[in-house]
């Protein structure tokens, strides 16, 4: 049972984020460097021939945010995953047996929120919209504060996921996404503009 909890919680917490890494980061070596090194853009600019960044600011914001999210998730889940291997039993003294499961879902939402916060924060810095940076800090404090509701887990998970979806939509629009396409995709309709080959 302990191995099932370990692997189940690992896949819940890190599976979607690792899927993003495989499909959008691993194919590009520069994105892998940004994912691992965070603020390596100065070195990349120094190595480029024309002195310009070889990666766009939106790509860098996405990859850096995903890197910070994965680091945050690793630090928050590593001890829990070690405890999941045993020999203890969760809920033996009448506590909730959903502790590991809800921790995995909370880690997943934090990884995605860090990704979206990275996009919002970079955009705020680039356009000098200070209220976007304040919104990132404020929403970070809200999500962190929601964990005080535990062990009433629905009190922390549901608002965190709602905030994640709102932040995802905001980051999508700031990254150049069309609001109409976002609404169509939520309704299950085909978007008007199809992506161009090679983009």
C-alpha cells in the first residue's frame, strides 16, 4: 500500500508539470538551461552573436516559472513522499487519511501557479505595470494562507484551483492569446485561427 501511495502522489504532484517539460521544454536546449539555471539569460546574451536574447521573454518567463514551480514542488513533497513509504499509517489516531492525496493536489496547483506567476511577473517587469507584480505577490500570500484551513482540505484546494484557473487565463491573454479562442476552447469549440506550421 505504501508504494501505491508513493507513486500515486508522485504522479499527481509532478505528472502534469513533467508532461509540460517533455512537450515544451526538453526539445530546446536553451529552454532546458533556463529551466535549470533560472537567471542564465545574461550568459546566453553574452554568447549570442548579435547581443540579443536567443529566447523570447514570454518563453523565458514560462520556462523560468515552471522551473521555480518544480523546485517548490520538490521541496514541499520530498519529505511527504519519504514518509509515504512507511512504516507509519496515516490516520491511525483518527486524523484524515487524505493528507498525502491533498498534499499532492496542492503541490500540483502550486507548480502551475508558479508557472503562471512567472509569466505575470515577467510581463509586469517588462511593461512596468507594478500592479501585476503586486497581484502576483498578493495571490501567492492568499494561496499560502489558504493552507491554514487544513485539515479542512476542500477549504484550501477549491479556492486554490479557482485562483489557478483565473491566473492561467490571465497569463494566456498576457502571452498573446486571444480571449475569444480561450472562451471557445472552454466551450469545446474549434478556434478561428489555427496555428501556423513551424510555430
